[in-house]
C-alpha cells in the first residue's frame, strides 16, 4: 500500500494537526491495521500539554485502538487474519523478563508502548510491530461490542489491577477521589466487585455531574464540603474500607489516609507531579489504624482481558463512559472538550 492517509500529528506542545501522511509499510512479522476507533486518554492530554520523555515530536499519538487487520507482514506467525477486528492495547512486554514470567508484568522495567516507541492509532492505519503481535495486548473484539467501546480497554485494565490489589469485595465501602473518566471506571469496577456503597469526591461540580451516570451512592464536593466529616457520616462513623486516589493531587493522598476506616486499603492510583511527590502522609495513622497502601501503575495482560470482558458484559458501561464520538478531522474540538472537563471519554473515528 502506498496511499496517503489522515493522521493526527502532535507537531509541538499544544499543536495538534490533522494532516496527510503516507500509509505505513506493513512490518515484517507484524500487521497493518485499519483503525476503526481510537480513544483519547488522560496520558495523551499530558503529552499534548507538556510532551513526554519517550515521545519525539512530531509524532502520531493514540494508544486505545480498535481496528481491522488490513494486511499481514512477511513471515507473520500470529493468530489473527485479514478482516479480524481487534482491540489493541499499547503495552508491549518482554516475555523473558523475570517479572513477566511470574505474571507481574506491571513491575517489568522493559515495557514498551505503541504511540511511544511506535507511531500511534490516531490515524486511518497503524503498523502493529511483531513485538506487539508476540507480547502485546491484542484480543479479538467481541462481535457484539462496537469498535467505539472495544477501543477503550486500556484504561479499565489499570483500574481492575487496582481493585485486584485492594481486594475490593462484597460489603466494602469505597471512596473514589476524582470524578474523571478513571474515577467513573473505578465506580463501575468497585460495583462489579460487590462493593456495598461507592462514594465519589472531586473539587469540580461539572465532573461530579458527569459521574452521576455511573450512579454512585453519593458525591461530595471536597472544595465546598468537609470531606472527612461527610464521609464519616455516610459510612456510619467508620470511614470507607477502600479508598482510591484517582487524581494527581498530593493532598488527596494525605486525605485518603485521614479518612480510611481502620484496617482500610488505599490504592494510590494517580501519580503526582515530580515537584509535589512527598506530600507528608501521617505514617502514625497508617501504623495505628493498620492501613495498607498500594502503589498502582501499569497492568498485566490478564487485566486487559478482564477489561474487555467487562465492556462486553456491560459491567463497564462503555456507552456511559464515551460521551463524544467524532471524526478524526475534528480532533481539536474533541481535545478541547476533554481539556475543559466537559467530556468523559472522547473517541475518534479515523476515516469517518
Ligand atoms: Zn490510555
């Protein structure tokens, strides 16, 4: 194939240009995939706003991908064939890494990513490298699951990883701090785990309105309400048994320790800015209340598989999460909605 295609190229910080690019060559041992849908992720917003150490500009972003196999490369030995519709996640693991051998892929230092080491999916076509065919996150999209939802498997994967670590289960009371798309996913996954009550806090009323679609038991604006006393009231004085910090504010981590129930489990899900990564948690509270803190980053292939299953079953309600579907030509409009916090998940359809 030597045609031209439309692609979203990040030319410079905050400079997104939808332009013509050559259709990529089908890599030997890899695949050329026609992209049906590609989600915009919080990490994309960060890269667009301030660049990324692994991304050399100009660059095609987009790592939440559903597409159809258009061509197989020479010597291809993977399980998929032309016309198969696939959910493609970004992480490409090193199968020889000791952590990957143990199934603890999230700890491997050798993870590479589509849209970082290889160009991304905000384009009509993407070249899927042989490394991803062999050790990436690629699954057949379930027949009944629209490509719009089969594209957004990745964010749910990390969220499932968090609840695996905290062991969220029947009867838990869960506080999700942050009402963005990730916070919404935490509400859905906590419910699926059997949580009795799920509460969400945020400092922006507009986001607290968007999370209502996921039917939390209560929302708390922690800028205008006193979160510790409100959450105590909502949990019969005990505090939540599971707390998830789904935002980048250091103060949330401090507060998570303050409000958790005795014996509570806390997932530090959102990373902090480098300039503010030592927030001064009261470690005596951790000690005397017998709290457990979990650091959560990345995920393993089983989390990706579970996330796709939960989208298929509706336990993760894709239609509530995706608030805007747009052609790639309107990328900057969709970007603005996401930057303004007026959209949860924006999904683009290249070629539409
Ligand atoms: Zn993502």
